[in-house]
C-alpha cells in the first residue's frame, strides 16, 4: 500500500462558483502548491487529492473542481452527490460573482446532502485595490445563511491551506459527533488502520489512486 493510500477518513469536497473566480487555482495551490496565471476554464469536472493531519487523524480529501460556465451545469450537478463539504467561491473584485452566490447556494442545497458543510470563499484577496465586495458584506451574508467564511488568495497562497483545514475540521467534528450519538461499534471512530469514507467516490477513479485528471 502506498503512502497516498494510508488515511483514516476520505472526504469529498466540491468547488463551485462562477467561471474565472479562481477555483482551479485554489485546487492546484492546495494540492500541488502551484498557481497558473494562464489557466483556462475548466471543462466539465476535474479532481485532485491531498492528505492532511487533523487532530491526529489522516484526512484524505478528494477535491472536485466544477466548471462555472452555464452550459456545464447539467454535467456538474451529478458531482454534488457524496460531497460532505463545498466551497462557494467568488472574486472579491467582481461584484457579479458575489451576487451569483445565492444561485449557487440554492443549486448546492437542491443537489447535495442536507448536512454538507459549506464555506463561502472570497478569492483573489491580493486584489485589494480592486475590491468590489466588502468583507463585512460577505460576512453578513455567510452568517445569515449559516456558512463558514474566509478570504483567500490562490496567487500568494494566503489562507488557502487554512480554508481547507477549517472545513475539514468541521466535517470531522460533525462526523465524530454523529458516531458518538449512534453509539454503535460500526459507527465509532476508526481504530488504528481502519479506513472509513463518508463520501461516494466512483470506484474506477479511486482505484487509480485519486490522481488529478
């Protein structure tokens, strides 16, 4: 078994939001510590994985990058299934991408599990001189809708790791709490070496090791 296959939990997280808000670069910054100024729009869906340590547990995250263009929405809606976390991403320098968050949130809640953990992400925080969406306005929206909130920059890596750590910590906390409430041996936290996934991952893709498309 390779080191990449050794984990305690496997969580599926999706990135959604308008085209051009930086979803693909958030994915590449977190999983490969890379940024590409010339990155093209995602066609359909791509995914990559990374494992991190949280509270002594190895959390393997499979992050799905969904295309923001309208014509691909029918394709990407199927990929909400099995997701336990979601990033709603907008560009702090483009008001229209923030206004779209309500529509994306509705679509997410229509297609995803009702217990999914959602974090709203104001990306491109490095564009302070072009800011069109105030932090206070975004915080207020997040609070009203029960969302986690953070501002990030995939360009300079600000808060990218922190965003993933926070959402994964919340997912893990909810899962462990449910396990304790259920009280059964089958739902308890995993013993050493036991692998538990609470996401639905296509078997043919997971067998490849979860590498990016």
